[in-house]
C-alpha cells in the first residue's frame, strides 16, 4: 500500500469559491492559554538536571519561537505568540522546486543577522532557510531525496549556536549548521525517514537528545554528535508500513524523567523509557494499516498526571490513554480516517483542555479532553491532513485554531465554537501544518505554511 504521505498525488483538490473574509462574530468570554507543562513534562529547550555550567553558553529559543513539529516536545500545537489578524493577507512567498509537505519551524538560526528564519523541507530534496521578514532564501541544504520530515531547531552540541535536524526519504537523519546550512553529520537508517524529530534532554545531562522514527519500524535516539544513544524496535505493519509519526516527549510516570510516545506502522501506540528506549507499554488502535498521526501529551482529566491522545488513522477513532500504563480512558469515533495530529488548548475557558484535529472526510472537530465528547465540528469539501496550530491570531485575547485543507483554504476558527474568523485561499492544496510565530520581529505573529504548489507562504495583517 502506498504511504499516506503521498496521498497528495491522487486525492483530487476540490475547487470552491473564495470564502468571505468579513462577517459578524459574537463576542465570547476571555480565553487564556492553559498551563500545559506538568512537573517533569519537558519542552525541547528544557532539562531536568545539568552539570554545573554545562549549558552556560547554550543557545535557547525565545518565548514564542516554533522550534519543532507541533511547536514543542509534548506536541501541543499551542503557542503564546499572538497577532492582530482580523483578516489574513499575503505577506510573501518563497519558491522551492517541488511540493512542500514538510511543516515550518521558526527561530533565529542565522544568529549573525539577529533575524528570525523559517526552516522547511521540500519535495525537491532541499531544506530551506528563509528570512522570516522578507521571504529571501538565506541558504539551502541538498539532501539525496525528498524531505517530508519537519525540521527541529536546538543547540544539540552546546556550542552556543542553534542546529537544525531533519529526516529524508534517502534513509538519513541530518544535522546542519543553522548559520550557513553546512552539514554537521548524517545518520543512516534502513528505510525512509518521514518522521519529524523531537528534541529533549532525556538523561538529565544538560544536553539535548534527538528522537525520530524510521520507516524501518525503529525509533532512533541520537546524541548531539549523531551517535546512537538507543534504538527501539517496532514491527512493521502487515502492508510494510513503518513509522511516520513524530515522537512526543513528556514524563508519563511522574519519575521526573521524560518518556517517548510514538504511534507506529503496526497500528500500536508505544510508550518508551527516555533513558534507554525500553518499552513501558503499548496500546493497539486496531488499525491494521498503521497509525501515522502523532500523539499529544497533556493532563486532560486534571488529576495532575498526563494522558496521551492520538488517533488510529484508519480505524476512524480518537484515543485517550493513561500516561503511566496505557490504560484506555476514553475513545471517540471520528467517522473518517485521520492523518492530522491533534492540538490542544482550553478553547472555552472551562478549565479543561480541548482537542482539535481534522479528518480525511473534511470534518474538523473539537473534543472535550476530559470526557471524550465532541463539542463541535465543521465540515468542508475536501480532506484535512494539515495538523492545526493554536494561538490568538486576531488580537481578541481568545484562542483561534489554524489549519489547511486540500480545498486550498487556510482557515482560522474560533476555538470556542468553530465560527470562522478568516480564511485565506492558496493556489493549491495544503498538507503542511501551519506555524504561528513572530517571524518579522514586529511584536505580532504571522502564520507560515508550505503548499503543494512548491512554495512557502507567510500571511499577515499586522500593518
């Protein structure tokens, strides 16, 4: 069976009229971002212990940077960056040589010029470093085959400068210098690397490790020099499908140390010990064709302990699992297959995190994270594989959910009720997951995404 990442080549893109960007909207109560990071749940730049002075010169991202797929190591998709985009207008585009299905990451990687850069892969086998303000291409790195993996940004070698890590379907994991794109190292696996890397300090030594899945069914943990820390095996699915999902990282069992959660090609969701890759538990989604969307780790039932939420791709289900032992908390039927990975926020300010994701059938759903009950849904004319990003994009102090679709629309919906805030129509379908970040250093965020027309776009209304 063909890998779902390539569905863009045979799913038709429905043409539709441009959505009206002006409409009345009922004001709702103040929505604030929920504190997601539990004790011991780490983001890419955090460490739970370090040797004296070991990170004294290490580069760390600024608040509001989007440094990896789904924003952070727990895969929340939620950012504190905010904007004033009552409408969305074209800011710029950067042209690549093929369809862009990778998702952007943003930070100041070219530190010599003090700007913010957009890092994203393309089907032309290149990783692009793009000026967040102007769209100028600052450097390109040439891999040996297409790049669907989304890059992760971090100071992986503690030299005081950021590096960029990503995978390619040439079977390799790459690390490149953020300043100029020069190769630092490459690690060869036994199959395509479609998975997006996650970065976290897994062993408490003050240094970041890199965790990424391979289509060979293995989960790779590498140190900042590209050396193996551990490798965990998962069986390939019955149709030869391996790992496409990105690993989520958080402390699942309250031992103060981060663990790894990754859905795999055999239809199971795996929890792995972050120190050595030993299996903690697994959960079968019942999806015989594999599970390809990524999981998110957060405290959904407000008991002070994290849960894992993930979809089963082909079984049309959403699962909430106990983080410690993988026991089922609740399940929800989604009526359609899913490749979109969930994002979370307290969209209606009721004190409970809500879950947002799209489906193959064009439904976008909001689910109560505690009960698993659907709160609202919207149906569009074509598939939604883009994973949503969440942030206050219109400056109203309330959260919006932003995602792309095969109908060419980039949409921002009110997180509380799903009402349309604005829509921007792209030239072709959008597979890439958007990033919300202040890429031009004007104090307000923009939305960045890749498009299957071979371009990377920034939209803005902060004029």
